[in-house]
């Protein structure tokens, strides 16, 4: 057999008796953990986020080594799908100035909220989702879902945020120029709650980048993996993602006073 393959007998026995190096064995064990983490994160995490995911499960690996092993395993992230705009800025309602100008640098919670609408396809029809995100904590502090994209829907999300956070006067509420956010009733709620209204410039989606980022993550990591038969199925998945899986910063979401730390609950009871 050695003659057939053109190798010496001593070389063959050296190959048979050779054991993989410690580094090689370690790589093979890591590959298994990486595969599991890749599946657990729904094939959506790149090297940086996958490194964090592994570390949170007690597996420490360098960025370069992880990138090399992902390449050897031929692991790729699923690509984000493109979604069309939801709100229409072409109306005659009053528009607020842009107070942020893409400066998203609050120093504490409840200083800057960003709000937006998106939609999800189901076999039953569109499901619309209104959300409000605290830029400092990266938490979704309020959200609402419904069959229609109305001012009532955005109002429900705002009421949830106000009820769960009890923000101080002066908080900046930033959104696009959609009619749902420019509506008189919505602006009255903001004014009565002491919120400062800020709106994006027309056609500048990056003016509301933190909220757009969350929608992209939600759709890429969760919604793109499903075909919903009806709105209730979509609502269940969205609620689970928001309340359990967290968002870009892997933080748990505040939903009214559920899952709140005891000290925060006690603070709310003082109001």
C-alpha cells in the first residue's frame, strides 16, 4: 500500500501515530460551539456579535481566531431584506423642527426617545407596529400593534411609554414627519406630558437612525424567518422578541412594569 501511494513505511506509521496538536483540538471544539451559537442566533450574527454571544456563555475566543474558524466553517449571515417606507410626510399638518440633527448622545434614561412605524406581512393582511425607543438605554419603552397605521396606534405606544417610564418634563420625542406623529391629538399628548417634539427632515431616514436600526434588527433576526398565517401569529413573535430577546444592546425590554427591577417598581409606586 505504501508503494501504491508513494510514501515510505516509516512515514506512514508516523502519520498513523500522529496526534492532533492541542491548538487543533481546541479549534475543533470551538467550531462546535460556534456552529451551535450560529444556529442559536438564527444565523444573523457577524463576528463581533457572535464573539459577545459566546462570551456570555463562558466561551472566550479572540476576534481574529473566531473570524478564521467561521470562514473554515463557511458560516454566513443571512442578508437583510429591504422594506419600503411606511409614513407619508405629504400633508398640511404642522411640523416640528429637528432638535437632534443626528446627535444621539443622551447622558441618562428618558432624555431622548425616538419613535417610528413599520409593518409586517401576514396571509391575513398587513400588521402595523408602532414603537418608541429610549436612545440611552436602547430599550423599547412603548409599542403597539394593529391592522391600521393610525394616530391611535402611535398614541397607544406613547401611552405605554409614558405609563412605564413617567419621564420628566423636557424629554425630546423624535419621529419622522408622518401624519400619525403630526396629528393634533398626538401633539396634545406630548405637550400635556411636557415632551419636546422633534422631527426628521423630509427624506432623511438617518435622522431617526436608532429606531430604524431596531426595525432592521427585528426583521433580520426574527421576522424574516417566518411566514405568518395571520396577525395573531406575528403579534406573538414580535412580543416575544421585544420582551425576551431584547434589541441591539441585548437588553431586556421594559413592558409596563413587568420584568422591572424591584427598586424601579418602588419608585413608580411613589408617583
